[in-house]
């Protein structure tokens, strides 16, 4: 929901049997969208090993760095919304191997 408000969802053109997905819609607050993209880039460069970073690295290898940054920004917006709605702190999941060490 919040990702659509910020314009981080893919655009869709559909007519009859034709359905074409495009780039992100870019609706909403462009400054917040820009900040989320900055955070996505920082997440990909951080040294801390979390489940979110491992997902981001795998995604960037699969679909490319630029598209992955938009997908990561969307996930960060969803996480931000969930944390705000639940009134909790964000607790990143650290791999079990690091906890045991």
C-alpha cells in the first residue's frame, strides 16, 4: 500500500489481451522515494550480514543493480510502514552462524 503511494510499484498498461509492465510509476513524494533509493544503495554496500542484505545482493545479481535498488526501496518502504504501524523497533534477522560464533 505505502509502496504504491510512493510510486515504487511497476506501471501496468492493459488492453484486451495485451498486458505490459513498465518502470516504477513515480507517483507520490519524490524526496522520500529518493531517500529510500539512497538507503537501498547503502544496504547493498554495508558490511553487516543480514537476511535483508543477502536478499538484496542475490536480487541485484539476478536482475541488475538499478532494478534491484528500486525493489529494495519498495521493501524498505514496506518495512518502514510495518514498523510504524506496529509501534515496534526494527530488528534485522542475523544469520544463525553469526549468533553461534
